[in-house]
C-alpha cells in the first residue's frame, strides 16, 4: 500500500485521516497543500476516481473569492483555475495507487487494506 494524504496541517479532517492510518500501523506520506501543490497528473487521477472536478470543490472553504472564481467559469477553464487555487479543494485527498477518496472516508479506506 502506498498511501498519500494531501491536506493542510490546520484541517481537522486531515488530522483525523492521519490518525486513522497511524492507529492501524499503515505508513503514509503527508503532503501539505499550503507548501506543495498537487501536480496536474495527480489532480486528474484523483478527479477521475472521485467523480469529476466538481466533487473536489469545497463549498465551505474560507477563500470565497477563489471559490466563486472556480465555480462560475466554464468547465474547460475550471481545471486550470483549481490547480492555481488549491485552497478550495476538499481535504483530505487520500490516494492509494490508482484509488482515491476525498474527505474523511474510513468506510472507503478499510476496503484498501
């Protein structure tokens, strides 16, 4: 298993995801989105697995200006804007090889082990 957790240090759901894997003795790599953004390939891979770009947008994010920008532009421009404004993504984004989930989702993760 090759678990990657994308999130921020301040996100409670990201902390819960880290605790979930620690408690089960599963090693993971934490990527802080405030320091290092997802690559375009990682982003596309995750969006395909979770049901598209719209499923990745956090409607309750703090940056309302970036959220409005991302939500109300055309579909073909949305990916580029999301890559440039990753603070509007739902976190944690958890990857295991070619599998992915968004948010705190232990019901999905338990099927990975």
